[in-house]
């Protein structure tokens, strides 16, 4: 299977292997890599996948996309990434909230957030890609994070051969717990740096570094090249397709649905990566109905789905679901490409860059609406959803997951479509413990992570996840804060 850019049709080579795409991260024209075609998932595949462990399901599905990877090597990598040690009790368990809503808990990994699902395997895929492409330079992973990606990437890449990692986070855009998780990161090949501004400033800074030719030349002189771990990298996206297919298998196995039944999916969305993975699973043939795109007050995607106009020139809100405080949803470009083609995609991306907005042709907007539904929750609604879900269903949801729950309920009420819905639950409630505690009526008058975690545990009778308990005991290693203009220097290790 070969990969090509979402933008230019004229670059050479037009196609690269999956190892090449994972190694590069971003295409030379600034576009994102996409498979030249999508593999088909038949009911025979589902039957074959059902009895398998998560790791085996992952290697089965990944091998459909990463055809140049050795199958046994992929299996070994998946077994290591999704082991009992990394994901105690299983990688992506389903918790039934009520008859319709199935919480797909993607946060049982080392950092208690869903990005572990991709970032425990991605470094292994990159490491293999370097060997497969005969690379002799070191890959320096640059990450812009709104909180969870950074920690998950640091954990995934720490002490992996042939790579090191530098993470940039917006100084006021992450929770205290997230900041503590990152600044205490262990490992000999890790660097963490705060940036003045919001997530988009950090992400734009990293994108600018990737497209700066003179900078990459200087990096090469120092024996390294830059690569990404953000969800724009295909190596991040492909592993996310797995858990939707795996969840479908589990729903058959536990008797919730019959083979062939259509289910809806609801995803709390920021960069459009997680929900785009569901879109791919659907395009492969998994019986998914509507994909409900859930946003917080930064509802740029809700408006896009409703109107066909993507307009990022709007007020930016800091919310209690910071990993969704995003106005440029990078992976949306992949959707544009799939339904509109490369020429249209480059045109619209150019427009977005120039004017901060673009409008899709009406016929294509109609196609978007046939698959996606967009809803959002404001802060009050999010808190109310956490409280109600805890009181009525006995389920403690984090702030992001709550946005998903509330949007799924709005969708069901508005449309009457009450199909079984896979809800992507993206973080442990303990990662956003202060807001979750307040929502269930226990305001905590401290910003000390230890106090906050213990208070939530006492208030709700739930347990603090072991990885977060451990973070409390580690010393802070990284304290630097820079302007976005200084990010290139940091990237070069200056
Ligand atoms: C990253 C993240 C999201 C958004 O995922 P995207 O792939 O960017 O849409 C939602 N919730 C949490 C907790 C996250 O960390």
C-alpha cells in the first residue's frame, strides 16, 4: 500500500511507502499522507477478529495498511505495546453507561488518556521505519500538545533507540496535573518546553519548523532530522482505527448487538484525528451509522458540519476540556481529500491560510452531512452532564468524555435515532479531577494535585489510577518557557 499527499499531485515521488510516510510525518508540500486506497473489511474479517486479543486485532488491522512491514514484527510490536503491563485489564474495554451509550474507555494506558492507544505503538513503527529505509540520522520528534499528547508521546518515545523527543506545550493551556506529568518525565532522550500562547500558537510553531528548509538543513548538519508524533502522522492515525473495529467485535461478543447491526459513534473532538479514524473504519466497511462530532464551546467543527463553512476567525475559549480547545482541526484536511480530492484540498487549505476560513462546494457539504452530525456543549452543560451521568448512571466521566455523552444525548433527542452508540471515552476523570469534582458538587480549594486527586477519590468512592499516583512522587526536571519565535532554537537543542 502506498501513500500520497492530500495536496499536490505533482510532487515526486507521488507515492511513498508506509515506512516513508511514518518517517516523514508531513508531506513535502505541507499536506498529510493518505493511503492510495482504503482496504476493505469484510464480515469474514470481523469473524476472524472476534476471538483475538486486542494486540492481535491491532496487528491484523495494521497489516492491512502497513503492507511493507513484516507481519511477525508488527505482531511483536503490538504485543509489546498493548501488553497487560502497559494496559492492565485490557487495552480498550467497554463500559455500558445505559442501554444505548457504550463508553469505549481508551485511557487505561500509562498516561491515563486515549493518546496512549496510538503512542505506545507509534514509536515502534517509526523505529522500524528508520531501519527499513536505511536511515542513519537520528529522528527528533517535535510535538505540540494541548496536554495529553505530550505526555503520551514522552512515555511512548522515552529511551527508544534512534529517536529523541521535544515537546512544546502552551503555558496556560494545560491542567496542573498535565503539566506535572510532563515536567517530571523520566528518560534520557526527552525534552519539554512551555510556550507563551495557546495550543494553536504551539502547533503553528511546530508546523513552521517542519516547513523551514534552512532549519532542516541545520538539523541535518547536526546529524538529525525532524519528525512529528502529532495526529497528522499516519503512524498515529492508523492505530486509532483499530479500537473502533475492536469495539464492534466486543459488542457482538457481549451480546449487545448482532453481527451486521449498524451502530453510531460519538467522539469528543479537537484535531479531528480520533473521529477521522472512525470515518476510515466506516469507509472500510465496518457497519457504522452516524459519526457524531462532539465539541466544546470552541465549536468550529459543529458550525462546519452545519453550514459547510470552516471559520477559525472567532473567539477562542479556554474550557474545562482543554484537549479540545482547538480552532484548527488539522485532520479535517484528510476528510476534504477523501471526498473532494487533492486539487480542491490544496485550494481550501490555501484559503484557510489566507482568510482563516473556507466554504465547501454544496454537493460535498451534503456528503459530509450524510455521515457526520455536529453538536457542542458549553461549560455549564458539560458540568451538568458529569453530575447527571454520575448520579443517574453511576458513571464518572472526565470533562472531554462528558462533552461526548451530552452531544450523543442531544443527537438522540433531536433525531430520534437511538441506535447503540460507541462513545469514545478519552481520559480518566482523574486527569481533570478538579473540574470533575466540582461538577459532582465537591469544590476543592487547592490546586495541589495530591489534594485534588484524593478529594475526588473520597467524594466519589472511585480509585486514583496508579500512573497518576506515581507522578506525584517524581521531581520536576523541565522548567523552561519560551516565545513561539524561540521554538526553532529549542528544536535544534540550543
Ligand atoms: C486529544 C484529545 C481529544 C481530541 O482528540 P482529537 O484526535 O484531537 O480529535 C479529546 N479528549 C482528550 C482527553 C484528548 O486528549
